[in-house]
């Protein structure tokens, strides 16, 4: 494997990580923003409320997109193991 191949594999790893973690992070961000606005409006500043609601949002999101995320990870892993054969063979 050349340097370009290794860089391409690393780039794909970062993209896959972003794709897999993105929906959960986005759900936590949106719910955290909504809870923050509600807490500011009601003047209830309890950190555990925001934490529990964000945790539930992430769990629900994982339940919805979990199978798809697993497919993405399996595809990347399969591609990585296929590329390892090129590393062993050399140029």
C-alpha cells in the first residue's frame, strides 16, 4: 500500500466515524438546545434534567439508526481488511 492508499483509508475512517456518530450527536445537540431554551424560559436550572433528556434522545436515535450504522461499520471494516492484503503484498 502506498502512502496515498494509507491516507485514503484514514480519510474513509474519519468519514465513517462522522457518518455513524452524526445522528446521535445531532439528536443530542437539538434536544439540548430545546431543553436549554425551556429551562431559560421557566428558570429551572437543573443539569440532570438536560442530561437525562439528551441521554433518552441518543438512545432513541440509536434505536432508529442502529442497524444502518452497523451496516456502515461493517462495510468499512470489510474494506479495511480487503486493503490489508495490499499492504502485505507491497507495491
